[in-house]
């Protein structure tokens, strides 16, 4: 996509967007020149960023399969959906349990256009889509589409995959996560991944802070302790808080260096 005429109403293709940049790193074609330029600039500074994106995507699939196959979850709230690629949340879940219901949430009009066109449910289950912003969780929780699709008296898998690091300021993510979890019943799960600078050299960490200050990166990295605090009060699923590639990897999978991934992940159950 390179022409503004291809853009849905409300979308500015000259401004890079995280979902489209992520799509570019994953090898997709649903992105604009500004997204590719932003992705290339970050990749020059952090050459393994694409590897991290792929590891994050693989984690989404493994965690969804765990929730559906082992934890018995039949409902999913996926916030920060991103542009559709292979094996999206509903595809993985409905492969295990065809009657699974999924609500996708994103704030990019282009994501919603593609989601409605491509994220088609199994006949037994259901998928629905909400255009909303994670910074306003009440808008999501009170949305009629959510209430029509999910039964909030039954456990829900809350998927916050590579989205919380777009919430800037220290401590700003935790109250949002808490508000979402408070609306979900016992037996629900939180799955989250988050970019971190924990594994970078002091020089890399300083560089990243400079990029944030200059407005050249929209990713607000968080250290392990702040990420782990998002799971306060939850029962962590083994192996706990680990890099994305180390959470229940596929048998025989090659585990990259932590400095190549730079993403914390965890899964927790609400008691």
C-alpha cells in the first residue's frame, strides 16, 4: 500500500502506526511507506527487532493454544489485535475448541477493515471487532459488542500482546490492566508480552531513551519488576516471567539469546 486513496477514513498513511510496522516486520503487505521507513530506521539501530516480532507472534499462538487446550478457556478478549496474519487468536483457539468466541480490539481503522474482512469465525464460534483505545478500558468493557459476544460471568482469556508498551510513563500500564481484570471473573487468564531494555548494553539503553525523548520510538520499554507487577494477585503459570521465546517453547526449538528478543512474557490466572 502506498497511496492515500487506499486508506480508510480516519487513517493518515503518512504517520507510522505500530500495527502496520509490526505487519511489515512479520513480512506482511498491509503497511504504508511511512510504516516501512519507521521499521527500517528502528532495525538499523536494533538489528534483531524483526526476530523479536516473530518470537512475539509465536508466543501468542502457543499461549492461545495453552488457554484453549489446557486451561479450558472458551472466550478471548484480544486487545491490540494488529493486522491479520497466519494463525490469529481465533484460528488457534477454534482449532482446539470450535465454539470459542473472540473479541478483537484495535484503534487503527486499517486493522478493523482487514479484521472484518479476514478474521472469520468457525460456524460454531464467533468473532467480533471493536475499534477502541486501550488507554480507555471502560470504553472496551462497556461496548455493546463485547457484551453481546462474551459472557463476562464465565472465564475470559485477556490477551495483551505487544500493546502495553505503547502506554507511556512509569506505572501507567498497571491501572489499565487492573481495570480490565477487575471486570473478569475468577478463572480468567492474562497473557501479556512487553518490550524491555533489560538485556541491552548500557549504551543501547541510553540510545533507546534518546529515541523516546526525540519522538523517534513509540515503544516505552519496562523492566522485569514493573512488568511482573502487572500480574500481582494472579497465579503465574510456569515458567513464570520469562522472555517470549522461553515460555513453553516447542520441543526442539532453538532458543535465541535474550538480547535478540527483548520481550518479557507471562501468563497468569485470576483466582
